[in-house]
C-alpha cells in the first residue's frame, strides 16, 4: 500500500493554478473543471521533465479540496510493482491525479491494474488526471487496450520554459516568500547557475534562508558571496 502523503508535501503553497507560469491556452480552465465538475473530461498531461506536470497535478488536488471534494495524488513511480494495491487504496475520491504513468510502462501487471482502474473510475464518475513524459503511443506501454483508453483523454502538452519563463517563475516564487529579486540578480542566476527549473527553485530556497540569516537583500554581490 502507498502511504498518504503529508498535506504539506502534497499541496505546497507554491504549487497552485495561479502560480503556474505560461500555461498552454485553456489548460487551467480544463483542469479547474476537472476539479469542480462531476463527469468532466479526463485529462492527459504530457511534457518532458521539468515542464510543470507535478505542479499542475498537485494544484488540481488542492483546488478539488477547496471545493469540498475529495482528491488523491499518486506519484506512480512510488507504486511500481504494486499498482493494483495502490490504486485500490484511492477508491472513494472524487478526483485522482496519477503523476508519471510512464514509470510503469512495460510492466504488464501494473498496466493491467491501471487499465482496470481506468474502467472502474469511468463507471463510477471519478475524474482523473494522468501525467507522463510523452503521449500514450510514445511511452512504451505494452497493453494496447490501455493505450487506447489513454488516447481518449483530453490531451494537454507542456513545453519547457525559456529564460524569460524561468525568470518569471523565480520572480513569482521570490515574491511569494517576501523576497525582492532585482533584474540584475535574476540575470546573474540564469547565466551562472544550472538552468534546470527545479534546480533553480531549490537554489531560491537556499538563498531565502541565507538572506534571512544575513539580513541582506539578494543582490549580485550577495549571490557571489553565497554561491
């Protein structure tokens, strides 16, 4: 069985619909409907690593619970080899987000379990979000019937952010922490550190703590000193 994730981990405050930078047109509306309306179109969210799939899956669950409905989030990689038990444990929810279903691709037993879950959830009116790094035909699934079911979902594609998008994400995250990141400091970070968005967000957490401890603003001289 997969243990329930702590609330702080499942729904971190930075990961909400309103903090998602540059969503595809109509994507947030579709996901909001999934959170609020019974019998909404199921969504298949595809994108390479670090495009925001987990952010949106967690935001969906947070939005669902704000509507006084029950939501469950499952990082599928944590359930490889025991998908049937993990999915059985999610019954009774109104909305379920299965994050990273490509993790079970090629595992026939897990794929059959997901196929059975898909059919049960459809029959019972549960809303489901799937995420994966690629479209159903490209993630290595061996069960044709499962691929067929997934292809029937409403598909949303996420693209990697460019430097302007990364800058907007960092600025937004900083503002939510009460930090001021000057343009010069943002430019310095983007040109001299790892541009991977996840790594940048982790770095911002580190800078937040260092800035608080030193009682200093995040400026280029401060970045040079800390990094």
